C-alpha cells in the first residue's frame, strides 16, 4: 500500500475527484483548501508559484501581474563602453577614488557640450555620463550620442598619451632616471626564470655521474710505479714470471714497513716484482 502523509490528504482527494473516483467533495475539502497544512516532512519542497515557473510554462495572466523590470540607460551605455574598451577595466585607480559622493559638477545639462569642459583626463564614467547628457538634454539619438562621447574620450586620451611621452623624453634628456615599469619588471622576472633552466655543466648531476662512470678509482697503499710502456711486463714474461694477485686479494695479508707479510710473499706477486725491479 502506498504510504500517505497526513498533510497531503487534500491533494489525494483532489486527484480522486478529478479522476472520478469520488462523486462529491468531502465536507472538509474546501476548508482544508482555504487553510492548507504545513508541508511535511520538513524537507519536502513546497509547491512553486507561477512566478517561479519558466516563461514558457507561465500563464498569460501571471505575466501582466509581474512588475516591470528596472532599467537605466547608463547600464546599457556602460556595458557597450567596456565591450569596446575592455582594457579600461584594468586601468589602476586610487583606493580613495569614488569613496565619497561628489557634488554635482556645475557644467551640466545644456551647458555641457564638450567632454573637455569637465576634465582633460576623462574616466569611463565621464564618457558614459556625457553620452547620456547628449541624449537627454540635446535631443541626440543614443547611438550618435555614444559615438560622439567615445570619439572625444579617445581624443583626450590620445592627447594625454602624447603629452606624457614628450614629458618623459624631456626628463630623460635632462638626466632623469626612471624606475622600471610593471611591464619591465615582469619581463625581467621572466628572463631570470628562463636563465635557471641553463644548468652549469660542472653542477649537472648527469655529467658528474658520466664522469664517475668512466673514471678508474684505484686505492694505492704505496707510491705509484713509473710507467715503462709495457717493457717491464714483457721482460718479466720472457723470464717466466707470471703475475699472481690471488694472495694479495684473497689471502690474509698484513702490510708492514718491510712490505707484505711472508704468507703473501710465498707466491710471486707481480706488483712486488715491479717494485723490487
């Protein structure tokens, strides 16, 4: 049997009435519909109103009851401005800029015909306000107002860029030494990081291992024998003296000031024969 929740009895009764299983409404049906119980269990999602439904499922009457959306022309102008000038969002500003509500500029309304009248170093917000002022007080279409505002904004920024460049060249000519810019600091850090990839061969672990692999490591207990280019070896071979290292390597050998121990001297050692010769 399907489990029924007490708070959903009126819903089940409504479904039975629509299907025709109940011929007439129960006496309590209308009272429960006017005062529905709380949804139980607590985690059960409540029924959504028509305002929460998508537009495709919403009734036409509900659309007329919804309040109109609040829209400002400044938002459209600002969105279009940053779409055309995305790097203006990365321009550095001071931390206290815009911290207080500024007084209204005296140049406004009909008197504001040029962006230069307010500032020669405009910000994006100045361009947006100027375009809106042209549209509202000079009866200019919004598209033309935006185009005029952007053109004057770019012109003022171009003048400022040229003036800064000329001032920098004059200062360098008179001996001014400027600190590196943020872009130059970034390039310098990148060059230092790339230089760390070039490892010195003297400290390269692979080269050190390769040199050790082909290097003969001989522990000498006595001074080295002078090189005879194989003549001493040939002479001993002709005399029938054969080298024997077994006693020196495997047998009990003790080193004394006079040489090897007598136990090792019983067998002719090639190194001893060379030293004696």
